[in-house]
């Protein structure tokens, strides 16, 4: 039987959402669903796997895999792929995946697609819907010509859904020989971010070009502070220096899952929506009633955000 393998670094990075997607693809192919977990393992690993219908859990552990290193990770996964037959390897599009998946595909002679947002399978055929041209376009790749494939998937728009019938997965430790592998890129100084991380914020207020000028970005900070949340930004205003890169939300920025996301002066380009589509409630403020952002928003305010933001701050402060 062919196998669909979900590969994650530990159990973080959208693992449960990707397992849900992988289960659907495996069912469509009549394949077995496996979960290859690299590095640190959660205590409830087997319980999580059973809840999402995994048949086999493959544990890739080694002293060199305690923390992420690109060369080591590629070699570990290449050894795993040579030991175990697989048709499709799904990885969440995290930093680790971006630096390993294309290299791994080349190493094991597999096809590769990155920036995936959906994967479907029917009649033995796999189709990947991916974001292209910076997120402005959707493209569908029908996978053919290779015996196996590596696909990177953004999990921000996926939903975790337990299997109808839980499984009792087999657990295997994968034999690895990483003694001769030396990391070619060495970190000589590590940037440490202080304070809360925008990816973990429960409330986010994000600003875009509709703010008009750099000095108006303070309104985003004021509303975020009043709500007890964090300020964020779209890529265009980060590129223009209105906000620091750590606040960028989107395909090339941070992927967020807040309870409340307020987008002020943001048009709703797909590359930005990748970073906030998983918000439980999205509120859009834009003067253009036809702005794409309103297609995604639960609540919309048509108007000038320079007038609306101060009014919201006053309302919140009472």
C-alpha cells in the first residue's frame, strides 16, 4: 500500500491541521497515513496521532536533532525516505520546511511544490492548489512524472478535525546515521525578540497603505493598546519603513490565529490574507466598498480609517 506521510518538526507548526489534510488525501488515494515526527516529541504524541486517524508514527530522534539544523534535517529525512516507501510527503510551511523541503526533494529525486494551500486526490491523481506570484494568483498543479512528491502547505487556513474513528497507531523509531553530517551554516549571533510574539496574540490590529502616511501608524498602536492586543502591518508599509518587519502579517511574514483581527486600510490581497485567514473574527475598515478584504470579513466598516480608528479608541476607553 502507498503511503501519505505528514512530516513535522515536533508536534508544533500546524501539525493537527496538516494531519487532517493528510487523512483526506490518503483516503482519496486509498493509501496509509503516516506521521514522521522529527526532533523533540510531545508526551501525548500517540494520542494525537490516534485522534487524527494516523496508522503509523515514525519517530526520527538523534542528538543532532534536538534543535533544528538544515543539513542534518535534510539528511535525516532523506534516510527516512529511502527506508520507507511513500507517495506524498506533506510538510507545514514553517521556517524549517522552507529550508529543507526543496533540498530534500532534490536529494530523493522527488517532485516538489511549495506555497500549497490545498491538496486533493481522486482516482489516484494528486492536485495541489498553491499561491503564486506573491499570493496574487492561485495555480493548480496536477502531480505527474515522478514516483513521489514533497509538498509544502500553509496550514493557517486549514482546520483540525478529528477522524470519525480513532486509530491505535503503530510507533516506530527510525534508524538514522548522522555521525558524519556537519552543519555548513553556523549561527554566530542569534537575534532574540523581546516581549510577546505576534503569532501568539489573541487580538491584533493591523494597518495598511490606507493609513496614508507613516505617522498615522500610531493609530494602530493606540487601538491595539486600548484592546490589550498587538499592532501589526501589511507588507507594503513594512517595505516602506512604517512598521518593523517583526509586525508583518502575511505569506512572507507572520501567520496568525487571533480571536480578533482588525484590518485597517488593508485591501485584502491574498498574500496578506494567508497570514490572518484563521482569525475567529475579522473586522475590516476600508473606504473602498469593493475592497477584497470585505469578502473575508465578518464585520465591515466602509469609511476613512483615519476617522474611524480614533473613534474606536475613544469607544474602547469609554
